[in-house]
C-alpha cells in the first residue's frame, strides 16, 4: 500500500507542471534506448522469477517476485518515469542518460549471470 501511495504522489507531482518544452532528437534517442533496455530488463526479471537458483536484486520486487508484482512494477514505473522526464525540462538529458546507464549496467549484469531474454509474445 505504501508503494502505491508513493507512485500516486509521484504521478500527481509530475502532472502539476503544465508547460513542457518539446523533446530534442537526442533526448528522444536516449528515451528510446532507455525503453529498449527496460523491456529487456522486464524479460530478464520474468526469467529470474521462473528459474530456480536465481534471485532478483531489486529491493522493490523482492527475491522471487510474482508475475503480478513484476507487471505492476514495470507497468507503473515506465509511465511514471516518462512523466518525470517530460516535466524535467532543464535536467531531462542528464536524467535520461543517467537512467539509461543504470539500466544498461543492470541488463549487462544479468547477461553475465546467464539470465536469458525471451521475446516470444503469445496472444
């Protein structure tokens, strides 16, 4: 419940700022890179949750997160992050490059541990 309240408060704080400048092409590329790495991290986290002997290190998810927790974490986290970046006109590039670097290190760490990525989407 505390996490949900924190997400709601973050969301409300980000929509309070009304006038945003458009994203530059460079900021858009950083945003696409971050989104791609986040999707890879999402798939790796799903793999971790289903594989014995592997444990998630994200303190928000716990060692063996459920699919519900994983979907909620990434499903709420990505849009909230976008709102934060969109409203951070002066610091947008710094925030995007920092978040992309962190996400890259997470994905790289997972790959070194043998954590696979599966993009077989079934309908």
